């Protein structure tokens, strides 16, 4: 009997061979012209019948094949179905869109990386798929994910390892690693992804891309598989990633103008309201959050944030230090509300490290916390880490309700802090580390993704802009770093993260930063991303995407 895994892998190999038969060969001049078209240009040419869907599939199909051979990013190929669903004279006619392998499309699996979910095609497409098909999009592939999601690597028993386009020894991030790798290779214009703790933003940053994580219920998310179905305490949102900021903005506007609330009952009926700071004749005020209070950013990530701040200041923007409510308080509440799963097959390192901690008896965790408090030197360096350890245990229903009350109080305090300090946006790292080497997620733990997770917990809109790349000269830790006062003050979780950091090995890998607004501010955050992107380009310090 053929296992689910073997059968799925055989089907993927067959689909790739079909793709190779139809799209092999060097790119033509027309292929290159098609790939250079922005989303807006491509739609205009398709609707004017100057460009055919077949020509688009020919160009992007070749890029998909090249991307998969280099990075192992494809979970399914749907070229024939894509062409059969194209509708002309629509707002997204001919736009190639990839789906993370969690988005339901009729007749295909949504595995979330589980072998047990392979070879079980769904019978109904998600509302976002129906909307995109009505808008004329070419939904041509599904992309790889890690087992159970909730990881910043992309590896599974089902799909194998997906690698970073800029360096195959490193991860593209997770859990949308396949989609991000594909976009870096120009295998699509848009990737439809999900985000529970950074799964849109970390891959975007790791692959030099742009993304906006929406607030819950702004972008259609019903019919999208998650690792924790029914979890209301921390919402999984569905959001797009793009290689170009102009494409991301155009896509967001066109999706909202399709009235997604008519497709997905959970969507808020909030029309698109463009924000233009230039026309408004004002510059936004920016706050900077240099650390999440638990794990400070490593040198390359800190330099990226400095680059962004300096570029904005040179363009006359006001940038101030942002003082948030205690981030550790938010992290403790949020992580306790995000109950990890215990799936019945191999789980990724990020989940397993947290599951192991949660499963320990509470008295053991209290002993661990006491040891960290009383025996760590210098005294106090592990106090926050200790309080997190003893807070991570399964909650009763009453305890969970209490945490939800605390969550809402924390959200209110955060919003008040933004008002009191007069900031439109908050700049922060995406992660404490650049892209990780493979197999290092368990060492870093999910706690190192708190820069992203805090915005899921707050349910605010957060975007990513690529800023720079790791530089082995500028970003190397001093030889005596482990004897420095900075290192000695780090808690154990932070020391594990800094032990992974290697500027020489990571040289050339992309680094992005986050721009966060408040809830339902997708238009405003996109405008802020443009202001930052323009500022970086004006001072010639922006990230340069690699042509693969």
C-alpha cells in the first residue's frame, strides 16, 4: 500500500514534469517583457487583448519551474485549471496568484504540511479563491509550508525542505516559505498567505519582499485551514505578499473593491479609503521600538532599523522613541492564549520546543523559574524569562477568560500609548535574527518571533519593507562579545538566539523591518510603507532584489 506521503510526492513530481513539458526552455524576449509588467500594466494589456493568458502562463510557468528546482517551493500545479477560470475585463484579469497550501481550492488538497491531510481534495473553494476567480486572476500553483505551520522554517515530511533563494543553506522563513521563495523568483505576482505569529511577514523579510498582515476580518480568511481551527483568542489572518510594493497596493485595493464581505460572511464591510500623505501635505510621525524587552535584535537587524530611521529623518520625517506598555506582559498573555497543538506526526522544531515546555508539570517549571531567578548572574538577567516559563501551562476556562480580559486591557493601553506619544506608525524589527540556518528554529524558539506575534496579539495592521542585506563586515559581532557587558546582561533565550547569529555565513541575506499602525489601517500602513520605501531609495540605501 502506498503511503499518503509517497502518493503526494509522486503526484507533485508528476505535476512538475507536466510543467516542464509545457514551460521548459530559456525565457524569450516576450517572457521577459511579461515579467516586467506591473500588476496594473498586466491587467490593462490582458483586458485590451494585447496580452493573452497563455503568454502569461508561459512566462510565469518557466519561472515557477526554475524556482522549484532551486528552492523546492511548489506543493501543487494548476495551470490548466488557471487558464479555464480566466475571466476578461475584470480587475485582476490574468494576474498570476499563488496559494499557500492552506487555502482551499476545489479539487485540491490543503495539507498544512501534514501527510495525513494529503490526497484529500477539498470539495469547496474558499471565499478568497472565488473572489479571485470572479476577478479574473490566474491561480496557478500552491506553495509549500512546514508541518503544522507556526514555524519560521519551511520543512515537512511531506514536501521536504524549502530553501532561501539568496542562500540555500538558510531558510526562506515560515510558514509561507514556499510562497516567498516563489515570489523572489518572479514565479507569481501575488501570494495569498496566512499569519498567526509572523507567517506572512517573516518570509517576506527573509526573501526581500513586501507584505501587509491585515487585521482580522479585513481580508477574506474563511475556508482557510489553520493549525488551530476555532482558536478565537489569537486570530489567524489571511493576507497577500508581493515582490513590488505597487503590486501589493494595487492588489489590496482591487480585492477590497470586489466587496469581499459579499463572499466571506466574516469580513467587515469597510470600503477602500486611500491614504496619500503627499496630497494631505503632511508627513506621518514615526515611533521606533528597538527591542521587544526579551530578545534584542542582532546587529544586522538593528542596523536595518537604523537605516530606516536615518532615511526618514533625511527626508524631514519626525522619528521618536516609542515607549510601549511592557512587551513582556503582552507576550505572557499572548503566548498563554496561543495554545500549541499536539499533532499525531512529526512536528516542527518551533512547536516541539514550546510543547515540551508546556507539557512539563507546573511545579517543575516553577523550580526552573526559581533557579533562573536566584542563580543567574548578573542577578535579574533571567527574571523575565523565568516569568514566561512558569506562565506557559494549559489554562482552565476561567483562566482563559481572565486572560482575554487582560488582553483587551493591554490593547487599550497600547492604543493609548500611540495617542499619547502622537505616532502614526511604529517601526520595529521583523525578527531578532536574519534568515536562520536550517534546523535552528528549535534553538531560537517561537519566543524569538515576538516582534511579529505582538501585532497578531494586538490585531493591528503590520507591513514589511525590505531595507538592506546582512554585511559580513558591518554586522559581525566583536571577537570578545561573550565577555562584553551586553552579552552578560542577556537572558538565556537571547543567548541562544545570538549563538545562531553568524554575519559571515548570513552575508547577503535580506533584512526587512516592520511598520505597524492600528486596527483596520491597511490603507494607511501601505502609504507609510511607500513613504519609507521612497525615503530609502532617495538616499540610495534601499534593498536591491536579486534577479535569479
